[in-house]
């Protein structure tokens, strides 16, 4: 059985830049949902109508769930981004890139 090293196949982005872009994107989404949560909390404080309050609370639950997911994704890709930008990994992926263009 042949064991070939996997090669990055997306030509538009390197693994390093993809990790950086994902890190920024998840961080920005986390910030977006933090602001959305604050806005919903303000609306809940200002609302006395039971029907509207229930709707806002449901929206808040959805936003909190997404905020939790993006927090985990942001932290995870932050670790990936940091490790990929170490000198050993930069060298590893530069070699992989050189190999794939020479094949």
C-alpha cells in the first residue's frame, strides 16, 4: 500500500492564509453576536408586552447558542493559526507547496 503525503489542493489560498482568514472571520462573528446579544438584552429590559418578551427571549437563546459555537471555533482556529505560523510549520508547508508545483 502506497502512503502519499496529502497535498493542499486549493490553489487560491495557502493553508496558512486560510487559517488566518478563518480566525478573523470567527472572531468577527463572535463580536457580531456579542453585540446582538447586548441589543437583545436592552430590548428585553425595555419590553413589557409578554408576547414580544417571549419572542425576544427566544431570539436571545438562539444568539447565545451561536455565540457559544463561534467562541469555540474562534479559540480552536486561533490555536491552529498560531501553530501553523511557527517556523517548523511554515517550512513544512513551503516544502509541500514547492513539491506540488514541481510535480
